[in-house]
C-alpha cells in the first residue's frame, strides 16, 4: 500500500514537471521581453540626449566661427585704417574678443592637428564629389576630430549623416540638392577649387 502511494506521488510530480517547465519558460520569456523593452527605452533616451549634444556642439562651433570671423574682419579694418585712434581702439577690441568667454574658441592649436584636418577635409570633398556618402561623412568627422571647429567640416558631416539614406545610391537625384545645401549653408572657408566643382555638380 505504501509502495503504491509512493508511485502515485511520483506520478503526480511527473505530471507537474512539464507544467513547471512551461511556467519557467513563460517567466523567462516575459523577463527577456521586459529587459528588451527597458533597453529600447534607454536607447531612445540616449538617442535624444545625443541629438541634443550634437545641437549644442553645432551651436558652440557656430559661435566659435562667428568669433573668428569678427576678429578677422576687425583686423582687416585695423590694417586698412590710417587713423591712430581707430587702430588703437581696434586692437583693444580684438584683444577683448580673444579673451571673451562668450566667444570661447573650440580650436585645438596643434599644428599637426591642423595639417591632418586639411588633409581629411580634402578627402571628404573628394568622396563627396565621387558621391560616396559614407566615406565623405567619415573623412569630415576625422577632420573635425583632428582640429575641432575647422572650417565647416563638422556641419557638413552632421548634415550628410542625416541625409545619407537618400544619398546611398550614386544615381540618386538628391545629390544635387545636397550639393546646393552644402554650398548655401556650409561653404565658410571652403577651398575655392572644391567650391567650383560643387557648383558645377549642383547644376
């Protein structure tokens, strides 16, 4: 009798085991699904934060370029002026701008970095004219990373990164629009030879 009861008890456990297995699988599935949802939410938050940081950097880069442009124009005025008072006031203003926290420069003074930035910028324009959007983005990024704030390589890379889905094919009609956008909005200190080529390609 005791033996039969033990057999029955074992039989019950054997019947429960598959149910327990299914229950554990369901718990595991819901846990994984919850983790995926949690990670997706975190990813979305990070993407928003990255976009905000990119906008902040673009704004700071633009401010730096404004500063450099103001100083450059001021120096031209001083150079052309024959009035001693104007020259003295201009020099004082230039020094004030250079020390201003509002126009704090982002530019790395490394000469090696500047040379590399120039080389990467040229490669970026070559890739752009060859309609190779991925290489163009990378070269312009490399130029920016070599010398922060160099010309408008950052802005071009940022724009191309957002538009690259429409530019993956060399036959895409979006290329002319991209060239026009770059010429209109991001041509500050663009090398003249590349500017002429972009104008030709945009027509």
